[in-house]
C-alpha cells in the first residue's frame, strides 16, 4: 500500500515518469492478485491516466522547444 501512496503522490510533484515507474512496480508485484480487486483496478486506471498525461506533457515540451528555436532563428 505504501507503493500505491508513493505512486499517487509523485504526479502532484510533477514527476510523471517516476509516478509511472512506481505504478509499474506496484502492478508487477500484484500480478497474482484478484483482477477484480478495487484498489488494483484503481491503480491500473491511474497508471493509464499518468501515461496519457506524460504524453501530453512531452508534446507540450516539444512545441515549446520548437517555438524557442524559431524565436532564436529569427534574431
């Protein structure tokens, strides 16, 4: 349960990659658990949400970098 708490805390700290790693470690340790277990379903859903957020952040970072490069090139 501590691993789940860590995984839930990290996105708030802005570290989506560390959160994803924490969720992966949690889910890897629970492979034999009942798939209908509520906390396990929640953890899987939260992991998927983190992946989507991380993907959007990557796109935003790339767009910001391209905009910065264009501004630099215009000078």
